[in-house]
C-alpha cells in the first residue's frame, strides 16, 4: 500500500524481516521424520523452528529421488503438525523434503532451502 509521501509501506510491518535475517532463519533445516503408519499413508513430523516467526512449512514428496517428475507439495501451517498425507500407492518408495517459509513484507511467501530428502516405503 502507498503512504502519504508516495513510498510503499509493508502491509505486515510487524512481521517485516531484513533480507539477512530471513536468510538466516530459513537456512536451517528442521529435523524431519517420515513414516508410513497405515496402508497408503505417509506421516511427516518435524521439529518446529525455535526463536523464529515461521508461518509454515512446505512438504514436497515424490517417487523420484531427484524430484524431477511426479512432485506434489502440501503447505502446512506451523501449528498443524504432524501432517498425514493420504492416497499414496502401497509398496512404493517416496522421498520427502521439507522447507520453511515466512510471509514477506507484502504478504508473499519467502521459502528457505529444501532439506535433504528422506526415503520412506509406504505400507
């Protein structure tokens, strides 16, 4: 939005982070644990970020370990953990990645780097 002077002000000024802080907050990967509790399901749990205002996490999963094809993603708010993904093929091996995101100055999502992929065989 525009101020009286014509300069743009962030809509979410209380959550505005400098570029250096955003990079530092988003660079650390959360501890990720992926399991298959039931047939056709994948449960992803991870340790919440401490001392950081993280808005959520993006969970990516694929049957390709390089995440080149068949990649699906789910966004999870920071308070809705662990996440169970349903409707997967039984007996297949899935690879799971997690990354954090924060809200930028204008409400856009700013993502951190993907963590190392975890390998899980679905029951």
